[in-house]
């Protein structure tokens, strides 16, 4: 047992040494838009956080990490309520030099596209949520929550999904995400309490007019629920998915859908 712990400590120290010897200050851009480069050099359970580009205004960041669960190097975008993986940078533990090359070549452009410019596909540009007069239905502030992602500048996930709205209570990592999938042509939502996703169906819709009605009925109530009773959302993630919950029956495929459309586990 002691030998196993010693080996783990040694492996962590070796990975840390390699990251610290990587001359990021001279090989990576110091700034991409409002995102500034800095070393983090922090081990948190299975994750080693090596360095990041961070926007101090939004708190969003793009991190280079090593995950001991998958034994991979990777880059993740942290939007506070959710994260997304830069799939192209996922690299096996024995290929650190390959990871360095991928980050150098790809990540600055990925930051610009994913975090800053956030373009939308021609399939949704100027249509649906992207052309929506959303302000009557999505106020900039609701109680302790602020609207941190808006339909005119959504975040592109995987498999045709867009996160086109997000309400966030920053101090609690609690809020609501609204999605649109351009291939299925459907809207849906995810509640978050303390960073944990909650399965809901209140916002399932196929048209904007249908979504508008549901937002009018549920939005303020759900945000209050997430703040006052976060344990309900935490329980929905752990309990039997056949249990009936406020807002409708559970979707046993929703957790799988989330992972496939954001790259977040």
C-alpha cells in the first residue's frame, strides 16, 4: 500500500516537473483577447491544473490539465456553470510532447472561436433563438442571478447543440442553462446547483413561442428553487431516474446527452 502511494506521488511530481519546465511564457501567447496566461500549478484530487488563460471579467478560463482517472492530458474551457473539452488536445499520458505541440498549434485559435467570437452555424444564424427578441423573456437579472450567456452570442457545444442562455448565481455555482439542438430542432434546459446538473423537462419545446410560454411560467420559480433547495437538484442526479420530479418525469438519456453535447463528464 505504501509503495503504491509512493509511486503515485512520484508520478505526480514528474508530471508537475514537466509542466513547470515547459516554457509557456515564451512559446504560448500571453494574451488571447481578454484571456491572460498564468500558471496554476495545483493538484485537486485526481486533476492537476498546470496553467490557464483567464478572463478576469467573466471568470471564464481555459485550462491545461492532467486527469488521473483517464490518464490523459487535455484542455478544458471552464464557463463556471459548465465545462467543455477541446477534444483535439486529449493526449495519452506517455505523449506529453505531442500534447505540447497540440496546445501550441490549436488552443489559441480554439479560445478565439469557442470563448470570444462564438460563431453560429449557417443552419441557425439569423433564425430561431439567434434572431429572437429575447429580452422580454430573459431579463438581464433575476434576483441573485445574472444572464451570463445570451442568444445573440451562444456557446457551441458538440453534436449540433448550442447553449444560448445561462443564468448564474456566481457565489453558489448555481443556475440554469438553456440549449438548442439544431439537428433535432428542439429546446431544453438544465438546472445546476453547486455545479451539479439537475434533470428537468419544463423547457422542452420545438418552437420559440412554446419556449416563451414555458419561460414565463417556470423561469423565476426554477431559479428560486435552485437557490433555496439545491438538495433537490443534487438528489435528481443520484436517485432512481424513474422517480417523478417537479416539472415532469426524468429522462434517463439526459445525462448521456449532456456529456455528448458538451464534452463534460
